[in-house]
């Protein structure tokens, strides 16, 4: 590998008897975006600490630009998992402080401040306090602070956790532009859809790097293909397909529910389709549609972890009462009365002073349904949830909860509601088990059932034996799992989940959604918000919020199908230059870099493709391949948000 700037050989780190990193090797070349992905506790943050010179390795040889990390710290920018900002300082004051630490001369500071704030679209907000910025703007400012010394190496440890999809895509386009200037980027992320934008990716777990390659190499190495199966009988179909896998009767490898479809991994697409069709025919299940789709990085990641025995066991929830499923009524399998509305809002409005946070919102969530409320930071999602669950009074509008429209704060109604807030709902100075006992008391869980429910949370979270640890000592992903367990121990019939999987690793996220689906199939109505749109596909229906309004509602498939125009994937001989050029001709949101290729949204592709080709050819940029690809839910979300904002302007 030419132009290697990071060389790691035999890196090992021990904390007493615990070996956090076990003799890993990798190299990163100049200008590369190198992704390090893995579950919580895989050793990623420890590796970042060592690369940045914050911590010494126990053994191994680590070279940054030919020097030990401690001697190379002046050329390294490091963005940690926690926001590395002073919230009571302004944007300019944070930047000047970071520049002072790195001894950046005044004339260079002024040049770089102008360059990076303009790149991040923060140039108009220099005097705004960092504490008043949105999550996405905070992360952009933190990146500016890391870049102000113009480092040659940039280390980013989960930089976009909790950041909305629009800001995440902008953030990654900025990373691509920085890398094109020769800066080397090493990034860890729990979002596997954004990890697909890295030049190369390392899969890490249990302190070891298991596999390194480009996205194409990792997909091909899996040796599997993916089918998207659509049916109105999702639960029964999933059950019968899993049964076939368990009995080793089929070439099907894995099945997962995604809202209104099933994702089925098979060894061969042709025989796999035949196997699925045969099972549907045998069970007399209607099959609406079956089609082949690209393998995702999440498919690769989860399959590798399963093969190594790292897939956590799924433990069903210990129910004290009988739900719809326990009564023998499969909500998606039988002709039963249409479930009644559990959560309803009509013309819901909330005004804070002169600011209208929620504008005439209408929505309905039925029992047994998972409804996703999606939107950028500041769109009004959390305010809407707080109103719906009775924590905030609406300015106007009607609300119904569990059939009630009056006395929505009554203790009897609250016993039927579960709420997991965006901020952690746990007390850091209590132990894990003390937190769980507290919530058992708050939610009125019968004393005879408390031990069973608490044990279930501990087992599901993988915390058996560590229940007396202070909650504040838990990593963010584990806190989220415990908080979810605390919110459902009383078996709520209505469940509000505000970004429940923020910062949670892919395996734990999959387990979260198995549990969420289990509650829905038992009749619970679930309203969930998330910034991770690949997991939002798990919702039965969803609504997109923009500036306080719900601008579209429907199933994931309906929303993707409603998108105008076409999404194109283009491979050129200069991705960054092609992106920069096309952004001068098209709205910036229509052009995005994904690794070594571009994604382009065109409303009239037949007319616009010849013009795009001509524009690129004028700058001697050759198109090697061009193909239409399906809209992802993230593409749909960004398109809807941007078109709505353009229409408003």
C-alpha cells in the first residue's frame, strides 16, 4: 500500500486481566476514509485513544507519519464520542480556544475559521453559544475545532450519534471534501448505512479485527444474496421461514422483519426465491412481491458476528397478562376487527412565545401498530411526543389516549403508558438494579412479579452479575438497553420511544427491534422516533415532520414509491471533482458521495442525464458507469425535507 500514514502492527491493550484490544494490524493511506465498526465493547474507543496519543499501548508498534502517536499529536485532530465543546462559549470562542491550544497564528486562524465555518454552513452564527446549537451543528463545530490546526490525521469516534439524517449526510460530504484535500480520516460509527461511505471498512469485535475491505469486497465475501419479500401476513411468514431454517429444510440463511416487508438472506437468489414461494404456497400465504436487492453492510456485519457465536440470545418478555397473540389472534393472520385507535391527535398545535413548534398535526396509531415519527433536529418530534403522553399541555387541538379524551394525566391512564425519553431516564447515582426497582414501584408492577421482570431486563441487556454497578458507569448503548427495559416492565398498552437506539450497536439494535415487534404483536401501540432510517423501515407506518408539520404519512414502501424522479449511481474517475462540479449545477442535496461513487437525484432523468454527461466531459471527467438504483428511506426523507423547505422559501 503506497503513502501509508498510519501503520498498526500487533496492537494490544490490557486493563489488568481484561484484554481490550488483542493484537490488531491495519494500515491507512493518505486521503483515505477508513471505517472502524463493531459492537459496544469491541475495543474501538481504546484503539482511538492509542492512535491519538492519549493512551499508551501495552504492546505493539504504532506509527503515525513515521512517529509514535505521542510525538505526532500536533498533526492529529481527535473528535471524541462526547461533545468536545464548551457550551457556554460561542462558536468563535470555541474555535479561538482550540486554535490557541494548537498555537495557530492569528492570520492562519482567520483564514481557516472562514474556510471551515463556510464549509460547515456555520459562517453566519459565529456569536451563537454552542449550547444553543442543534446536535448536527454542535458536531460540525466540534469538527471545525478539530480541523483548525489543519491536522494531517483526523480521528472521529462516533461523530454523528444523535444527529439527524440531513445533517449526517452533510457531515459525510464534508468528510469526503476534507479527504480529497489529503487529510486521512479514521472514523467509528454505529450507523452501518453511513459506514458504507468509507473507502475501506474494518469489522472489529472482541478486541480483534476480523475483516478489512471495501464495501464491494465485504459484500462479495459474504457469499449470500438478499431478497425483499412483501406480504400482508408478515408475522406468519416470518414464523414459517424461521421454522424452515431451524429444521435445515432450506437454503434460506436469515429472516428479519422490516415493517411492511421481510428481508431474507439466501445462498442463491434463484433457488432462494423458489424456496420462499414453496413455503408460502404450502402454508397458503399470499405473496405480494419478491425481488432481489443489494446486500447491506449490516447483513455482512450481523452474519459475521453470528458465525463467531456473538449473536445475543433473544429472551421473550415474561408476560403476566394475556395479549392479542396469547389469545390465539394473530393480528396479521386472521380476519379480526380493525384494532381501535390507541393514540390520536387532531389539529394539534404548540406555541412557545412567538415560535410555533407543532403545527396542526393529525395522526393515529392503532393497537398492535408501530408508527415512526421522523424528522430533522428541531422538527417538533419530541414536543409532539411530550404532548401526546401528557407531559406538556397543547396550545390547541384534540388528543385521545386509550380511548380517553379527558383527564389524560390520571394515574390509571399512566399505568397503561410506557415512555423512554430522548435523554436517559435513569439515575446515574443509583445502581442498575436500584433503577429497575424504582421503576417497578413507579409503574405499579406487582411485588410478586418484580424479580422476574428485573431478571429479564438484566438477561436481555447482558448485565447478569453486574446489576450492582452504578448506572453512570455504563456505556451509552447499555444505558439505552436498561432504559428500554425500565419503560416496558409494566407491560404498557401504549409505548412512546424517543430515539431508543441512539448510540446502540447493530446487534443490540436488532434485538431492540425484535422486542419492539414482540410488544406490537401482543397488541401494544408504539410510537417511535429515530434518526437511523434503515431501522425506521421496521415501522408499519410513519410520518415525516418538517418545521412542526407532518408533511407525508404512509408505509415505508409507499413513501419510497412516492418519490418523484430517479436516484442514479454514477462512477467517475474523479468522485470529488464530479461532486463539486455538479453541486454548482444542481441543488446540493441532490448530489452525495458514497465511497467511490456518486448518488444523484434527478426529477427528469431522460432530459437531465445528457446534460450531466456534457457538464462532466467539459472538465475531462469520464463516467465509467451509470445505473438507476432504488430510493432508500434516507433518500426519500432528505428529498421530502428539502423539497418542502424549497417550497416554503
